[in-house]
């Protein structure tokens, strides 16, 4: 009888092995359905542009590069080129030495090592070209995902040591040592590569294959402490080159520029704030409710949003106030690729993030119109996507 009991027990255990996974899958599906039922927003995409898959910047603080590269990948698709994965780390590799030199020249009085702006990508392409990611992944340190913590700490330690001048003077060799660290972690910059049966250098890949006019890409902002319809230097730590080519327009024009671009097949780079309590990649949206977080009671803060909420009006005065009091900073960059509406017909912007696909909406977020107009410190656009009257006022 004992062998028979053992056999029955074995059959029971084996049956559980088949039942439990199915039950677990069913439970996960039910939980997902419950989450979808509780979603306060239902979005419908009304306009979208061609783009490449969502990537993962992981632990690099290089959103500025991922957003601008994604934008350029869409520009290639818009102009009839094949879908291509361009190398963010090639740009990063060439950016860090320039940041280091500036940091040393200013005796440590500038941003280093992380952070940047969309124009950094264009500037590096003009100087050093670009390559597909397959030829320069930047993963030269045994990881499958980008992790720059260790490298960044070493690089920061190096430039800080140079600034302290423990030997009395700054030697001419520190930059060579600095670049060797980048080569070890990210890889040495390549001189040429074969792509689609043709040999390219990074420089002629940009000119001959990509064929984009890099002077077409401009940055737009909107602040009252500078004259409208003129260029200015945007006072932000991530504008480490003190780029003074930002075009300043009224907030109404800022909204028109974004809409006009998207409605005509162009995309937009968003650079701005995501520290707002109502930005959530987990929930997949960013909004600006009427009441500020600081004004809410503890009970109100804990209350879940279960339906669309009324939002603040995006005014020039409020935009300026948020910039001046650091409510809106430049902590993240993303790629706006479409226009959507919620269930009440209010506009949102389909925005491609660079935090991977294991999130709501497979790595995309929907940002409300007040959200982008109040929180964006600047946008990068193709100047040919501007409304004609604005283009004329800017002298373009």
C-alpha cells in the first residue's frame, strides 16, 4: 500500500505544478484588468509620427542624449531612411572630455559629469560624426545595461584632483589619462566601419548616409526675463556650454510650435521637469492639478486619482514663476511623438521615455498640455516645422 500512497502523492504534486502557474498567470491577468479598470485616464492617439523602439538609458543620467538621438532617428524615418539604432554612447564618449576641460578651466565651477542638453548631441555630431549602435554600444565593462556610476565617480575624482593642483601646477597629461578611462569603460572611438556594404567614417556617415542638415535643429523656450523673438542663453546647469542660441517666444507660440510640428509629421524633444508629484511613468501620465501638492492635506495626498482632474491654466506668469523658484527644472529629457486625447477630449502628448519598456504603456507617457507648457525649460525642433508667421518673426 505504501508505494501506492507515494504514487498518489507524486501525482498530486505534479498536478499542482501544472495548476499553480496557470492560476498565477490568471491572477496576474486579473490584477492587470483591475488596474486598467481603475485607470483615471483613457487615452486615444489622434496623431503620431514614425519612431524607433523605446530604449533604456539605465543608470547613466544621459536622458539628454537618448531623447535627442531618438528624435534624430525619427527624422531619418521622416526623410525616407530605414529604421536605425544610433549610438548614444558615441556622443557621450566625445562629450565628457569637453565637459572635463571646461570643469578644470572654471576651477570646478560648472556641472560635471552628468547632465546635458539636446544641442550637445548636434554639436558633437558636427565635431565627431556619429555611428550606429551596433558599432559602438558603450558596454565595454561586462554589463548588458548601461551603468555609469563607477565610471562617473572615477572621472569626477580625476577632475577634482586636477583642480586641487596638489603638484602646484596642472600638467598637460591629465586629459590623456581622463580619456583612457573613457576608452576602458566605453570603448575607443572607431575610425571607420562597414554599413550596408559601404565603408564609412563617423563624419561621412552623418553627411552621406544620414543626410540631415544639422543647422535645421533649433531650441525654443519662453521666459519673460529675455526679449521675445530673440536668442538668449538659457540659465541652467545642464546648459554647460552656455549655449546662447535658444529662441524665446511667448507661451502661446510655444504651444503652437509643438502642435504644428506634430501635425505635420515632425517630432519634438522635451527638456524639462519630471520631479512633479503628478508625473508618474508607472501610471503613464503627467498632469498639473489645480491645487498644488504643498496645499493638500495628508488625507488628500493619499487619495488616489480615479478620474480626470481639472488642471491649472498654463500662463506666461506661472511659467516664469516656476522657472524662477525652481519648481520647473531641467532634470529630464524625452521625445514627444504624438498627440492624444483623454476620454473628455482634452489634449495630451504621447511621449517616448528612455526608461525601458517595463512600465505603463510600454515605456511611453502621456503629458497634458499644461504639463509641457509649464514644465518644459526648452524644446528642440526642426526649424522647418515652425508655423510660417513664427518663423518669420525669428528671422528664420
